[in-house]
C-alpha cells in the first residue's frame, strides 16, 4: 500500500472486493465510488482486481460443480443460517 494513503484509501481497499461484487449497501458504495473517482492509485488497484476477477471467472467458471457436492455445500450453508436451539 502507498505510504501516503490515508484512512479513506485504507477503507476503500478494505472494502474493494465487496464493492466489485456489488455486496455493499448503497451509502457505502457511493462513498467508495466518490473516493475512486478522485484517487487514481485506488482506482488502479480496483481496476486490477476487477480484471483479475474477470480472468479467473473466465478460466474457472466452465466446470459445473458435481450435484452431490452442491447439495452438501447448500446443506452446510443452511445449517449455518439456522437459528441456534
């Protein structure tokens, strides 16, 4: 990270994956959008991460998950989401 980065840069880079995946609430997304529009080092990092994600998706997204594995993963997620007894 650039030694001149301030708290805004640190927070932006901490949230960049969720930002790129569209997982942030609109208020936080707007703050990060504004920061990226005025901070070229953070914008460069965001663009790099975006292109990397696209490359990985294009190379790894072709194979389908085996149905049995998918059911096990879904069951684990459901168990995590279930309320505690």
